[in-house]
């Protein structure tokens, strides 16, 4: 189905591009940057961050990792200015773009893990699968709330409401990341599809009926995309 194929492309493309944007040299000063990003997210999206403070540690781990794309604009910026200086000069725009990149990569992974698990016959055959499913649902729900909270609107992509503390390079990084994220989500409205999974009462659906139930969710979403003419409403920034 079209939506399933688009989600696969979204998962591969967003994860690789987002992690490349977030790549850095992996020094202890990355914790200062992770803290700055986390405190911004906590202030901006308090309900979700209160529900799962462990995401703070996830951000630290992601910023402590080294990624393969040596040409990443963020890697170049951090190597030139130094991580401590970069962390201290971050504006809210820079914290938000880092939050989008990191939560996008992490959140998409958590959402797809849950969305694939709800009709996984191997998982459902295991003892206590409902408890495992409930844990994945909690993580998926928090991740989705943070993505919904941080995601850019079409109006914000080219004209953010604040300036970057990293100058022209930071401003351009916002545009490129926001453009990529907006385009990746808009045409298939992935966040809306993910919300339908998170809000569905899978506990009430017997394992034998899960595949049919999931197929119904996907069909409803495709009908929604067609009826709302989503693709035509998406901004083209090319």
C-alpha cells in the first residue's frame, strides 16, 4: 500500500539524514548541549517531558555518539567553534532544531516499533505480551507528543520566529532541517497516522483480529489523505 511504502522511505531517509545533522565529536561537553536542548524541550513541551524524563539520557547518548557523515554542517560548526562555546551560544531556535533532529530520529524509531508490534504474531505469542506492548505504547505516546510539539509549520520553515545564536550557518541549518522534516511528514501526514495507532484500543482486539484491525487503520488513513487532498496542501520548498 502507498502509505506503507512511504513510511518505509520516511524511516530510512529521516533517520539517516537526522542523525547526520546531529553528528558531533563525542566529547564530554556534549552533555552541556544535551542539557540545554532538554531544558528547552521541557519548557516547551512540559506534559510529555514530565511523562518520560529518561529521554534526557537518550539525548545525551545520541550527542555523545560519533556518526559517519564528516560533511555534516553541525559537525563542522562544532569542530570550528568548540562544543562548549557552541552550547553556550545556542538560541532557542538552535535548541529547537537539535530537539527536532534528535527527537525525530528517536521518536520515529519508537513509533514504528510500536506500530509494527501491535500485529506481530511472534510477539503476541509470548507470555505477557500485553505488558510489553503497554511499555512500547508509553514510549510511542511520549515520543509522538514531543514530535507534535516541536515540529515546524510551513510558515516557520523559511521564516523562523527567532534568530540562531550560531549565525548564518545556524539559520541555514534550521531551514534545511525544518524543510526536510516538514516535507517528510506532510504528504503522508505520518503524525496523524501514528496518533491513530497510539489512540486505538489494541488491548480490546484479540490477536487473531489484529491484522484486520491494522489494515482498517491504514485504509482509514489512506481515505483521509485522498479526501483531504493532503499532497496538494503541502508547501513545496524546492
